[in-house]
C-alpha cells in the first residue's frame, strides 16, 4: 500500500474532515407544527414520545387455546370448559379450580387463569378438556406492559416516521404529534449545454439528469422543492438565481459550475454573494463539491457529472439536511466483502466505487463493479446496490482482497 499525504494535492480536503467541518457550521433551522396521524408519514419527530398507556394494557393470550390455572395441570386430569374469551369480548367470570376457558389470540386472560395451552396440545371430549404434554405456568400469556410501560420513552426526537414507527404511534392511541416543518430547498442546474427532457438536443447539448434525480431524492426525504430549472452559464443570471433562492428557501442545491473551467461560475458567484466553507474534496467521484452560505441559507454545489452529484448528495448533502431538520441520522452500516475482481484505484483520494454485492455459495459476501466507474456513467450507478469505501491511501484492489462497502438501497436511492 502506497501512502500519499493529501497535502500533496493542494486544496483537497479529506472527506471526513470536510464532513465534520460542514456539520459543525449547521444547526436546526425549522420550527415544529402539530400534525394529524394521517399526515405523519416521513416527518421528523420534534419531541420525545412517551407511552401514555401500558402496552398491552391487560394480560392476553398469545395463542388460540385454553386459559386455565397452572395448579390444575396434572397428567390425565380433565378440566371443565366454562366459557369463551374472544378479542374484544372477554370472559367476565373467574376461572375456578378444575375449570378452563376457550380463548383466542389477543383475547383478555380471564381472572383466575395464569396459563394458556395451545389448542393443538389439548384433547376435547364433549365439555371436558385434557391438556397434554409439558406445560409451564405463564405459558403463551402476554403480560401487561410487556411491550411498553406507561411513561416509557418510545421514540426520541429526531426520529423519521416510517410505516413501522407510525404503527407503534397508532397503537398508543396518539392522533396528533409535533413534527418538524418540511425543509424548503431551492434546486437548480447550471450549464449552456443542458436541456430539459422532451426538448430537442442541439450540437453538444445533453439532457439535465442531475436536477431530476436530486429532485426525486429530495421528495423521498419529505423536502419541499422549489425547482429553478436550468440557469445559463452567465454570472449575472446565476447571481440573480442564487439571491432569489436564498430569499425563498431554507437551503440551496445546485449542480454544475463548480469545476475550474472557463465557464464554471458557481464558485465565483458564491464568493461574491456569500461565503465558501470549503471547495474541492479528496474524494472520487465528487472532487469539485462546494459548501457555503448565501445569507443564512446553506449552499451545496454538486459537481456536474451525474455520478459525482449523486454520490456527494449521499455523502454530504443528506447528513447536512438531517442536521437542518433535526433528524437523527443513523450511522451507515458497513460490511466486509471479498473483491471478486480487481478494482483500479490510485492513492490520494477516498474512492466510493459503485458495486454489486451478493451472497456467495459459502455464505460470505462478494462484490463486483457495477459497470464502468466513470463519473459520467450513470447507467452503472442505477444497477449498483452498494458503494465501496476504498481508503484514501489505498492503491489498486486485487481480486480476493477484503473491501468495506455500504448498501445504498434505502430511503432515497
């Protein structure tokens, strides 16, 4: 392994250093609002949620069977069936010695009973029930507060409400909660070469895919998007769009114009109307990424190459948006896998190559490249299910070596 100091490449910030610096400059910027249960999906909790009740609130059966007293369980002894307990229709008398009650899953355990025997482990003759096999006291009984106790914290502030969280909130009887207001993001692309899908392409022109893809990812994150469309490579038009966006949105995301070409004006205009936090990272793809502020609005300048734009959105913009909305973003789960082919890698930048990971016949994980690794080849990105985390100082990866990867089939990919 060859060691290369990032300082040998002037102006490049290591990824983790840049990410930490960026997040330190950001804070929660949206207030909270009271929202009904039916509108809570994909919102961010503004407060801790504590259970107002015990869950379950009463002892109930985990099985279809017979509720009885464990003290009555003796080999060959018959119990008299005295009633039935259904979900929502409990048996309202006490189970006495030598008695049992037919009970369904979720039904309240009758007074006096302490055990439920599965119906498959009972023999029935007329009105007599013969429990069979080894049965222990408390078997198949769900106790009060076994899931959640009244006053217990269920979810912390900053939790994103998905279907599973929503189901738990519903089970607590909650119908309104305070959640964070959706973030408003201004989105635009820059470039004379860009056309919107549906328009005819002229010589040297391409369709704008970055804005469409980023828009979709923002929508899946519950963000309100103000789409400014395509801005020509003209400093005055870019300046006007940036100032308007800073006045109308909580944050600004652009793609293109952050490289060092003669027509790349984004960085120049950002310096004129705002301030730059950093520009150019020791990552691949995505070196020309700009972060800064225009007035109070955080600014994220994504590279023009589509793979670079998507990867830097994942690595940097996603956690930044979480910070702005108060969302607690779990650390990505990384896995170890065997390289099933060689991967080209030059020391000097952390490389997030796109891969396809799968389980091998021996149960281990193996990964191959998801097509060409050029930052302009998005079709390969679309087939990938993971990002390889190839360390900054690492060189080429030989077949059979271990690599770290992160799954990318998630909320917004």
